[in-house]
């Protein structure tokens, strides 16, 4: 559905001269440098798959999404979206894709969402029955049915983003690009959008490319991730494989039966060289991944506990470790 082969993008940017003298000089004689934003990216995305695109700021995520959605053209390389070259901007392709950017709005500020959707209906030539069916299904799924007649500017940020999603899905696209869709949203809004997307892709065979700095988005929505660094892919594979390959520890959470043994427990953890903290009546201990079960059994033997939980290392920590290993400054 989406095929990318050796895609590259180079921008010609103005080299800023330092100081007032440099600023005045640049008015008359500018120096230009080439910045390689994307350096030979190759990947495939299938129907019904959500691909997580991860990387530090400036890694090339948004540039790649803009090329695949046809907003900008590459310097070299090939790409196919639904069998079309995206930067040729054929109407046949544009009717089947959608782009949502968390930092840019496509709806009209002073109009209610219902009026914006009517205009989009005409632009995409959506049949009446399909339009009303999608309005009902999407608004109910996102919980915004009673807000359709409210001006966009009167909505909260979370509500506006839900309307942006509705606008993007109104014409039933086969490919959806999501660039930081939950940026700035509160936890409840983030959860609602993630739940909606999971249900939507379960019912519709849509290919999705998602960029996000919120690791919860990536963990809950994506089985496969691509990590970009300085315009290049440094990892392409399943999240489970990342954990198996790069995770160095697990988090063992223990609730002791009484506080009397706290000092003895702390002394044991110190002796073993574990990294630990005591918070809200529970110990959180970082233990070597391959020794986690044995360590938990040892603590059970030494102390009385009321609850124990063993969790994987957070994916955000693993991604940060991979990027640091590749020499990326975070």
C-alpha cells in the first residue's frame, strides 16, 4: 500500500551570520548551505498496519510524512502510495489519503464543525448516504455528537483534535498520516483518541503512519516501529523485538506487608547493587532482565509482601538508549 525506496530530501537553507554585522551583510550577500533532511529511507506499510515513526526533533519524520502525502517533492528516490507517486498529486490518490498534523488545523476557526464537514463533502464528492453514515459513526466513536454545531474556536484543544480526525476520515481514506496527533492534549483526550484509532483500524483496513513523542501512543497503537536519526533509519522492526534486543532491566514493584522491615530491605537492595526507590508504600526496583524471576523469588523468601508486579522497561527509555548508542544528542 505504501512503498518507499531510497527516498532523499535536501533543503537549501540560508546560513546565518553571527552578530549585527553578519545580519546586515546577509541582506546584500547571502550564503547558502545544503541540509540533508532525509537520507535514503526505504520502508513498506501494509493495509491494516499502524507504523510508528520515532526520532528526536529534526530526525526527518515530518519531512518524510510530507513527501508521502504529496506536500513536498523528494530530491531523489521513489515512493508509491496506493499505486501512485504522491508528489504528482493525482486527484485519484488524494481522494484516498488524509493527513492530520497536531500543530496545524484544517478546519475553519469561525465555523461550526458541521459546516466545515459539508464543505469537505463537496470537495471530496462524498455521496449523501455515505456522508451521513460517516458523520454518525465518527461523531459517536469520538463522543462529539453534541458539539457538531459549536464553533471550532469555542472547543477545547482535545475536542478540536477530534473534529480534525473526523474531517480527515470523512471520505473514508485508505491511507492516513498522523503527525503528532495528540500533542498538547490532556491524558483523557489522548486516551480517547487512541481508543478510537484502535477501534477504527479494527473495522477498516487502513494503513497508518504515526509520528509521536508520546511513547504511550506508540506502545498502544503500533506493533512495528521505525526509528529515524539524522534522516536515516537506524531500526525497523516490531516493538517486542526492540525490547528483547535492547531492554537491560525489568521493574519489580513490591508492596511490603509491614514497614518494620524497610531498613533490612533497603540494605539488601544496596548490597545487591540494585537501583531502587520507595514511593507510596511500595518498592520499585530495577533488576537485570534475565534475573528478574530469581530475584523476585529471593525477595519472597526474605520478606513478607502483600503484592508484587513485574513490568518491562519503558519503551521510551529503550528508544533513548538506542539513540544515545547511535551518538544522537537528546
